[in-house]
C-alpha cells in the first residue's frame, strides 16, 4: 500500500509522497502542473503523452515506458494489488539532460539520481520543478546540504550522523519537511551502503526525533543475480522489517513505503510488496557512461 496523504510544507503546496497526486514545489497551476496532477490521479494511461511534449520526443522511450508500466500492472495483478500502489521512479543517472527531458515529455514524473554532483548539473538544465527528484544513491555527509536543496525524497539515509546533517540543513534552509527512507543492508556486500538490521531501531528513533525529517519507508539493494527469483528472500525480509516497525509506529500514520526492485527484478519486488520501484535500463536503455 502507498502511504496516506500528508502535508509536506516544503512549500505551501500539497503533495502526497507515496500516492499518485502531488504538486511540485514552485510549479504553480500551469499546464505542466495540471498534467502532473492528472497523471497522479490516474486520468491518463501509460501511453498518454504530456500535452506539452515536443515532436522530438523519443518513440523508443515512449514504448519502453509503456512496456514497463504494463509489466508493473501485470506483477501487481499477480500479487492481488492495484497497480496504482506502485510509484515508478525512472533512474536517469548517467543519461544527459536532453534524454531526461524526452522522458518527462512522454510521461515520466519521478526521476532517480545516484550522485548529488551529477544531479546538480542535470537538475539545473532540466528544471527543479520539471519532475519529482529522488536521491537513490549513497549520500556523503558533506553533500547533505545540497541534497536537501535538490531532492524531493531521499531513499538512502543510513546513519544517525547523516540524519543529523540533513536535519541541520533543513533547519538552515528553512525546509520544513524532508521525506526520507532508510537504506537497510541485508546482503552485507562491501560495495553497498546501508544500516545493519540490528542498528535499525536506533536509527528509526534518531530520525523520528528530528523536527524536519519524515520517515516514510525502507529501501534495500539486494545482490545482483542472473535469476531474479533469487532476490525474493531479500524483498520478503525488507517487507517483514517494515511490517514489524510499522506496528511500533515507526512511520506515524503512514503505511511505510518499500523502495525495492530495479530493471532486472522489479516484478519480484512488486509481488513481495514494493511500493516504489527504481527502473533505469528498461526505460532509458543502456547507460551513457559514468
């Protein structure tokens, strides 16, 4: 299930972090804003185009996006869940601004970036209010302030120290709320970040003790397997952790989002309860370099 509606007073505008209907800070009430709202409320299907799209919008991008949405709907149906519960985050890391603009023109409303430095340049060119921006990669504490300025949601909070940095930046920048997810390290791979399951309660308490941070869910990155089915135990584990801490009030009145599943395994993730899927290659094609 997606989270319930909550007022995120980053600006005076209304956004539903886990739902389908959100305003974008500074976007006003123009055609783009109205279109985003209608996409969020389900008035457009996966193949409907932004009415502001240029004729140069990539047909390949459009068809890949439609295919991904169809696969999401099928996976949700297998799991007995409405596809509207899924938030599709198109992972635009390493792709140039012109490709990202095309993605927005063919219906992408949420974009995921791995690195603050790359996102900084890209968001300036594409537009801060052109989409909802998610930080899905590891966040260094010295980039916390800039991340608060750039991103609508941070998926990779993994320590109390980082929570403190983000909280301080929010207060300093007068950002009243910042939705965050805790990245949980379930695979214990040296190349991946995340908090150990044993340290999760303390981190939850630290975040919920903050004035500006709002804990909305958990995120994980399982190992890569050629056989997607092998990722299932990791997704089950994250769901069980979410359920356990939801019962203890970790997410307030929210249900607790699960950010899990990428191009090669998102269907398995949806079957196990994902509410946010982070998909890059299946939408954008192969990366354009690092």
